[in-house]
C-alpha cells in the first residue's frame, strides 16, 4: 500500500528525478529524518542509483552515541549504506555566534563531504512545515531582511553539481508522526530538542505555543504565508539586481570592479542586493555581513567625497573595499570563515 506521506514526497520531488543517481539522505535519528529515509527507501527502485544515509554525531550530550547506534541499526535493517561523522574538534560558539550555528556549519560541511565521496548529486534533509514557521519567527526575533523572511528554501546549490533538497517542507510534523505510527517505526528522541539553551527550542516550546494560545491559533500558517510572499518579493528584487549587475560589475577570481557612475543611479535596495550577489558569486560567507555592513557598502558608493579621493574599508572575512576614482574595487584577502 502506498502511504499518504510517500505520495506527497513523490509529488514534491518525483522519484524519477533522483532515484537513478546517488543521493545522500541526512538522518539524525529523529522522527522527521527517519520518515524521510523510510519514504525514499519505499519509493525508489532498489536496482537504480544509490541511497546513502549520513548521520552527524555532534557529541553535544551523553545520549549522542545511542542516536548514532539507532541510525546504524536502522540502515542495516533497510540495507542502506550509512556514513557517520563527528566534529573534528569540540563544537563551541565561534566568532560571537551560537552553538546552534557552529553545529549547523559542521553538519553541512560533513554532508557535502560525504556527497563528494559517493558522487551524489543531491543531499536530502527532512525540514518540515513546522521548521519553516519556527525559522521565520526566529529570524523576525533576531532581525532579518526580505530574503531572510523567505525562510528555508526548498532547494539550493551547496557545491558544484550538488543540490540540497528539502522535499518535506510542506509537510507538518503531525503527519510525520502519523506515517511512522502506520509503519510502527520507532525513532530516537534527541534530548537537545527540549534543551532551552538553544533559541529554537525556546521558540518551539515557549513562544509559538504562547502565540497560538493568546494571539492567533493559525500563527504557523500565517508565518509560512509571510515567508512565501517574502520569497516571491526577494526573487523579484534578485531578478532586477541581476539585470543591473551586468551593467556595472566586472568579476575576476579575487577582485571585483564596480562602475560608480552606473552604481550611483541604482536604487539602494537593488544595490545592496547586487552586493549580496557578488558575495555569493565569489563564494564569500555572508554570515558576518550584518544589516549595518551591507548599508555601509551602499554608503561608500554614495559617498559625497570628491571622486578622486581614496577610501578603504575592511569587511568580514578580510574583504577589502577601495573606492577610488570612478571605480569601487572589492578584493578577497582571506579564506571564508563560515557556511554561506
């Protein structure tokens, strides 16, 4: 019998597009990732492609080893190859960031590494509609722009010829639990999911329930709708910025030249988007480029100083910006420090 969740997965990410190529499925052992693995295992034709499970043991609590063992046992039962990784060094908050961010960077780095090893074209993660609502609210609380309000994208390129896919992003967690109950499939309860040291857990177990009870019982759907509209707006602005990009930007491997005569006529929001496109095109991390730093870049373009006056600024990840004459020069002097 084809189960509802499997039908929905096949609708959002048809098996014909992935079953004949190597795919890495990220699995923590929790309900969401176990459901994703079981769905993909049920849908695929075992004679085609390769499905590889990848589990990253963050080693953040005493129960970490039992989660890894659970994943290995499940994969052995399903006859799915399983790769388990651990941090190269103990995870800690880095550069003023959170432990959550350090764990995320390490996890995605591991997933890309495994994908390259097995020649995978896709990495699949089990983010759900609940994760989407939590992420958007988290970003609102933390502070974000239109692009950040768009929430978690369904897919994105994370390395040459490797795309990250999130095929359960329109599925609610309750549907996941129902599917696993139908299979009589157990899953591993991660104690860090209730640890209020992590901001996301405080949002999941505290802020969102309070908003549902006292303000809007459908707040999750409202957040997802806001995210969808913001993503559409962001895509529209990106398209306008791309048109202007070719008019004023010259790219090379380590150096970018911007024609100031053209750039000064571009609306500020579009100009800031062009700067973000430059960062992405060069593979430079955006993690430390705050709202203030993007506005600082825009201000340099519109500086009232005389056109021949030199101006030099250093931005995160050792990016040097020089305004001189009719050009703005942007140069990389270091290595990326975080997951873009």
